C-alpha cells in the first residue's frame, strides 16, 4: 500500500473507517433486540441501508428505477 499517496490525498490508511462503517451499517440494524434474519432478507435490508446512508446513492437508485422501471418483482 502506498501510504504516502493515500496520506497526500486524504484517504484512510487504517481499518478504523471500515470498522466504524460495519458497526453503523450492519451491527446496529442486524442486532436489534428480538430480530432474526435469513440471508436473503438481511442482504436486502443492508443494501437499502447502505444506499440510504451513502450521500447521493438513494436518489441515484430511484432515478435509475424511474428511467428503467422495476424488474425485481
């Protein structure tokens, strides 16, 4: 890993950002008291949660759906 490049470009060089994201996106949602998840349901919920928490992605998703229609159902 090119630490000098990453530091110069204000990119993270440690795992703290990734670990914090996992805690925020995954752990808080999946470990709600009394909840149980199957793989497919957890995957769908986490995908939506990640889109909602990432700046611009929620609107990008809906713009795509409005242009191309929904083929999920």
